[in-house]
C-alpha cells in the first residue's frame, strides 16, 4: 500500500531501508480480495518485484534463504504474496523460504471476506515453504490480555509481539556465533 510505504519513508526507522530497492508500490491495492492480488495486482508488479529481488540478492556471497512476513486477511498478503512466493521458489529453488503467516481475527477486523482470503492464500506445501509459522491475531491478543490483565489490546500491541517473535525466530540466521 502506497500510504504505508510513505509512512515508513518518513518515519523513525526510515534509515533502515533502501528506498529504491526495498519498496514496490502500485497505484491501487488488491482491495481485500484474494483474486485481485493473485491475478491483477501480480501482473502489474511482478516484473518490478523480481527485478528488485534480483538486485538485493546479486551482491550477496552466500545467500542463506528468504523470510517472508504476510497477513492472509487481505488481497495483497493472500493473493499477491502467494504468487511472489512461487516466483522465489522457482528462481531460487535451493534456498529455504521461511514464512510468517498472520491469520485474521473477527475480533480485530470488520472485513467479512477475511476467512476466505486466508483459506485461498495459505498454501502449506513442501515446494513453497521450508518453514511456515502460523500466527493468530486473536491468539496473540488473548495472550497479551491474559499476561497483562487487560480487557482489550490494540492491533499495534499485537503487531509488536509478532515483530518480536519474528526477530527471535530469525536471530540465529542474522547473528554470527
């Protein structure tokens, strides 16, 4: 989403990202529809995504693999990323693909088709992903509420816990020793 990318480019962590190689935006999103992301959006952005991925991978001496993070509630995470995952596996067949897949929760969303997007978007097959970590927004929210005796937690708090979980899981691959 162009608005999210703009927020990242102007935010506190903007120095962490190379703006010309890390972001791909398009003039419209997948509109919370799996089919829109899988077909229409993919055909609009796939060349740019594959080109930027190649530019990120080329200077690496020993590519260990890929880590993808996505939510399967909307059209981009369920449809578009499913196609991009397929491209990565085709282009780099001997490199492991680790996926952190966040499932929707009706408690934290008002979009009625999220379960359908999730059903179509999740594709746990050996040829796609070496490791898939499934994370439930509702489960993480319940954990936070119980651990801190809160009646309700925000989606920002849930995202923070998921980000820390991802950081811990990928730590051995990022740190030496």
